[in-house]
């Protein structure tokens, strides 16, 4: 018997959880275009942070910064993980690649960015494991299979090439690749945009399940407020490279404070 | 012994940018709530009872005042606490029960109910067994347990919602018309559960369309009056 009739109240405790991810003062210009302006963000372990904003608000740029694909003009980026001292933007290319391959997973809206379309699906996942030093064929195959299965990819198709798969299946291969090494941080850039509604629901459901079962910390970028509402614990609203408002997801949707957020939420509801 | 909750001069208003107006909800709300106490919020429709509950839960941001939530390690002001702390408190200690279920596509009723237990680290088989016990307790038919509640009637959804919300005892429960749309059997199950929780020391604040339903549980009442609802104020 778990909860009743022998009721047990756990001792209350105040939380002082240190963040997993801390970004401070990040700015990035591309020519005359200001993509990010003195932006700061924190992500706590096990939570899902949703980032919303219109096209060009800088949300995807921010996600790519988190994935160390770009270096800002200024700013500091830290992950509270062992053996990661200092500002991650100071890491050289090799160290960045290693860090991204082993500790950070990413799923792009466009599967061409995340997958080798002419390799097999299992090969795409195994490639990630190879980078991390796995060499035995049996182990590579076994672990790729495991990651594909966790992403609810049909295993009888694991040797199909992504180019032969539907959009929803391609996203599952990306997801399997992203989670194969059990990353500390999973970044999702419009992961369901362009999928039809029923497939979108299935992919979101898989993400939810992964989040629940593995407590993976996630950052999800989407212009679709429904997706953010389904997924996120906290929401950050971006506009013109800045954060205009952030808060608990229900607060952002039920009691938005900023004029821009109100406009955004009212446009949805 | 500290109270669970100490609310001081709590005020809420909504700033509606597109109207250029502020809508006053309430102000000057103060009360104290002890462990095991049941506080009923009374007042006519639109007086701000649900708004007060949502402000305590931080779905709404208060304009002024404090919401001191006491723990053995100290107290935390829910009005200004960090979002991450609120999120964790909601997961473990502060529950909110509405009449509306937020059903997710393709998640079975029993999985929805088991989720708080899974989050608390209880293994799937035990969590599911407990979830089924509560679905049965609230009168959800066995053949619906594996079904997706998105297609359920309002009453059946509400039962799933209650089972999920009450399956883990929390220290503070906010109840927003939980008996609405329930049949007599489910209402009785709910009241039994609330009485058990109260006896176990759970503090509760509730809004009920028919307060008679919970007459035996009520320790204190606060009447919200129209006085606390100011007119729209032009910005």
C-alpha cells in the first residue's frame, strides 16, 4: 500500500537546486542583425524549458549556442557537469565536438541537419557511439537498437536509410542518436514542426515518456504554443534577441505579464 | 508549531495591455492555515475565489503581499519564490485540484493517475496497481483504465483528474470546485479521501459550489465580498 490508508507525509524541504545550465550576457550579431542581446538563461536538472517567440526572435540561435555550434561576441556558458571547468565558449573545436557528442543531444527541425540520409538508421545512431569510443560491432548494434527502441522507432526498419523514412520516423532516428549516450542535456529545435498533427502527438508523447523515465533535462524551441504547453515546465519568451518574460508554463499561459506575451497567448487561444 | 500557510495582505490585479486597463481582482487578503485545517472560500460568482486559489498556486502572479509557506527548514514566500522552487513544491507538497483534466494525447487513464507516483520514484507495477485502486474507488469502469481520457465524458475525466491529484498526499491542497460534475458515488469517494488527508495533516483551501458537500470537513470560512473587487482602473 503506497499512499492510503496509511498516509505518509514527507518532510517538507526547501529547494536550492543549482542549475545545470547557466548562460550569462550572451550577445551575437550577424552583420547588422542582432540575433542575441545580452541574454541570460538558466536550466535546472530534470526540467523542460520551453522557448517561444516569433521567427527571428533568436530562439534557434540560442539553442545553437547551447549546442556550441557558434561562438557569441560576448558571453559565458557553463554546464554543471564533472570535468567541465569554466566558460564552454572558450573550448577549442575538438573539445566542443567531444562535449556535444557525449553530453548534449540535439534534434533539429530539419532531419538533414542531424542525420546522414544515406547511411542506415542504426548506423546513424552507432556513429554517435563510435565517437565515444565504442568499437565492438555487437555492442554498437545493441546500443543503437536500444536507443531506437526507446525512441519508439520500429526495430524491423533499423537498417532502412532515413531518406526512405517518413518525417516522423526521421525525427525518431534523430532522437535515438541524441539520446544514445544518455546526454545530460537534450536540445529540441522545432522537433515536430512540419509533421502532421497525429504524428506530432506521437513524437511529443515519446519525448514526454523519455523525460519521465530518464529525467533528461530538455530545452525545446517551438513557435507552436500548444507544443510548449504540452511539454514545458518553464517558459522563456523571446523577442528581438532578448528575453521579454519567463515563468512557470501555466503562469505564462494564464497570467502573461508582458504586452508581447499577452499578444502571443491571445493569438493562440 | 508553525502554520502551513500564512497569507499577508495578498493582492492581485490583471494588467490587460490590449485594453490599456488594469483589472482589480482582490486585495488585503490575510489568513493563516494550520496543518489539517480546512478553509472554505465563500462568495458569489466572479468575486475572485478561483483567482485567489490560482494566485496561491502561482499560476497567477500576485501584485502585492506575501504567501509564507512554512517548512521544517524555514519558510518560503510563494509570492516571490523562484519558479524552480515553486515547480518542485508543486511536485511534492502543494497540489491543485480543478474540475478540468489536462489530458495528454495517447496516455491511458491509469498512466495519468500513476504519474505522480512514478515521479516520486515508485516502480511502475506498484504505481499502476495503486492507480487502478483509485480509479476503482472513484468509480471509473475497468474497461476505461487503458483508454485515453481525451475522449471521456466530463464526469469521467474529472474522476481521473481527482485520482491523479489525490493519489499522493501533499502538505497543502487547493481545491477548485472538485465536486462539480461528479456523480454521488464519486463525490462520496472524494469526500472520504479528503477526510483521510485532513486526518493525516494535509491543509486544504477549497471553493465549492455546494459547500454542504464538505460540511463535515470545514474548520473555517473566508467570505470574499464584492468590496474586494475594485472597478476597472484605467492605466
